[in-house]
């Protein structure tokens, strides 16, 4: 009897640890749904320390690294988070290639790195971004984040200069089919349909209409964005950009 009691006592911490990880994961997913970046970052940092090979932990950890990088004050600090996000996403994909969130996290990290990259790096990364976003949607056809990334991808390629398009020829053998403003609009609309309360989707749709010189379409989209709640630092930054673009359109 004594021996059984000792074995149970020894096993108890293992059971509790498993339960704690499961509870933490559920909590982390709730933070993801509620756009609570700091809280989500803390939770998945703990989970990755507990199990550094779990594809789900790594994928969401990568997501929160990208999101945390956005609000860093310097470009150097932002890159640190984005490179870490890239590393975690690639590790998550290696652990489970059918993890949609892992492919999305990889595309997202590369997209963030592209914001401050040279033209050559942007073009080189864009091929992988498109591949990862497409893979995400193949695994999860309602993934709003992947549609958002595709929207940015289509708009970026569509807005390339003649020099940049010549560079695209080097990597693609020609500008990829579908890289148009119209496709960008469709992608952003899909993002909005699947996640209607996320301000950034509407802002990027408004920016796309503005670049298409369709300010009559852009204004109501941006005005709609301002009716959505601001839940974190990224939302506050997006709201400021929405207000600035609306001000410019009303001149």
C-alpha cells in the first residue's frame, strides 16, 4: 500500500503539469480571440518552455512574437521579434506540416520583415509569403489572417515600379498571375467577412481603394473601421492611420 502511495505521489506532478499546459493553451487561445497580445505572448512563452517541440505552441508563439514586434519602438527591436517569429514558425511547420496556423505564422513573420526590407529582399520573400498564405487557406479556407496577407501581397505586386517588376522577372520568370488591385480587394473582403471586428482588415481595404483612386469606396470602409473597438496597442496605431487617411481623403 505504501509503495502504491509513493508511486502516485511521484506521478502527480506529471499529471498536474499536463493539466496546466492544457489549461494554459486554452487560456492562450482565448487571448488570441480577444486580441490580448501581451497576455497571449506570456502564455505561449511559458508553453514553449514547457514543450519546445509542440507545433501548436510554436505556431501561436510565433504569431505573438510578430504581434509584439509591431509595437516595438525601434526597427532593430522589431526585427529581433520578427526573426524569432520566423524561426518559431519554421520549427512549427517542421513539427507538423498540416498545421494551418504554423504556415500563417511563417507568412506573417516574413511579411513583417518585408516592411523594412530592400526591394530585392521583398521580392525574394514575396514568393514564400504567397506560398505559405495559399497553404494556410488550403488547410483552413476561412483563415482571415491568410486572406489579409494575400491582400497585401496582391496590392504590393500590383503597385511595383517598372524596375521592381523587372526584378520580379528574375525570381518568377514574370509577374505572378493574379497580382492585381482587384485581387487585393477580393482578398481583403474575404478577411473582413471572416473577421469583421478587426480594424486592420478594413484599413488595408481602404488603402487599396485609395491606391486604385477609388476614394468614394475608401471613405465608407475607413469610417466603418472607426466604429470598431480598440483592444490593444496595434489597434490604437491602426486607428491613428485610419484617421490620418480619412483626413487626407477629405481635403
